[in-house]
C-alpha cells in the first residue's frame, strides 16, 4: 500500500509539473462541463413545457366545431383523453375513431375524449363528415398546442379525475390503444 509520500514521489517521478497541471485542468474542465450539461438539460426540460407523468394538466378553453366553449377543468371528476391531431395525419384520424369507440364503451363510467385539431380550418369538413360524439375542439390560434408544446402529431395525454397526467404519448404506435385502455380500466376501477 502506497502512503501519501510515496504517491507524491510516484507522481513527481512519472509526470512533469506541466503534465500534472494539464491533467488537473482537464479534470476540472470535465467536472464543470458535466455540471453545465446537467443544468442545461434541466433548463431545457423546464423550458420545453412538456408535461410529465404526475404533472397537473394545463387548463384551457376552446371552441368545439359546433361552436360551444369547452374548458378542460370543467371535466374534473372524469378521466379525460386529450388527443392533439391534424387532418393530414392518417394515424390521427385512426386514433380519433378508436378513442371514440373507447368513449362509447366507458363514457357512462366517466371517460371523456377531447380531440384538439391543430389545423381547425382544414378539419371542419372532416369533422362534419365524422360527426364525432366526443368534444372536438379547434385550436384556432394554436395557443393550446403551444402551451402543451406539441411537437408530434398525434400527441395524447390521459388525465385522471384530479387533473394529473397519467399517460403522455407522442407519434403513433398501434399499441397506444391497448396502453390507454388498460390505464382507463385501472383509473375507472373496472378491473373486477
């Protein structure tokens, strides 16, 4: 085992002062850059506005395609699925249909779907044709989409009865339907 004097001697014999200074400087630089990177990552996450699991969903009020104002917080006490979609996205339209079926299945137990079109003008004809039974809202000035920092279409959030986000998904995967339905069943306490 090397004592402190032996370590100092080994360092003095193995490295010049200049080399030791460079190694120490590099260690300090690496330490500070890792601290900076961690702080920057936390800042980016906070700046991004992305909701994480357990976060309170942001409240908003939007007009439905039928013209009525719908406020998210008025849905407290229900399990709410927020689906951000666009008419050019085939997977969005597919999810609209599948989540509408889930609302038909679990609606009486307290499950609601709120779809939010990020392109309202282009969505109106499709909505008139589909005649959805869920709240179909129009994000006319994209304030809600920006508030939720939507970066992929479709994007969805499942919100529990207290207003907390319990599922957050971006893009499309056919398994999303199963993921959401199993969570709905748990939240509605229908697992008997």
